[in-house]
């Protein structure tokens, strides 16, 4: 999801739903490392190189209700914080 139009389509697809957008953040280096591990194929360099571009798109979109730093935090802790900040826990 990179634009307000994308978010509107999601809201339209799920009428009467409470849509909460959480952005997970990490350093550029960590994001590139994670993409490199996740995408071992021949397009790996392309995907890794696109990380800064996608970061700019998300920054410009400013669509999140809140963000959570995801650098050195366990998946469980991130999930718990997300649920709390969304008001679901």
C-alpha cells in the first residue's frame, strides 16, 4: 500500500471495518539485508536496490496511523505493541 487511493480501495473492500495502518520501520541497511536473505534469486540485486525507493514512497504517503521500530525487537514484542497501539489489546 503506497498511496491514499490504495488505502481507500482497502476501506471500500471491507465496509464498516476499522482499518488501522501500522508501519514497521528499521534501518535501510537492515531492510536491505532482510530483502537479500528473503530474495535469493536472480532479481535479488534489483529488489535490494529498490528498498530506498520504497522507503521514500512510504515516507511520502504518510498513511500509517502509527509506526513501530523493528530493528532489534522480537516478533512477539512487535506484535504485542502493534495490538496495544491499535487498541485491540
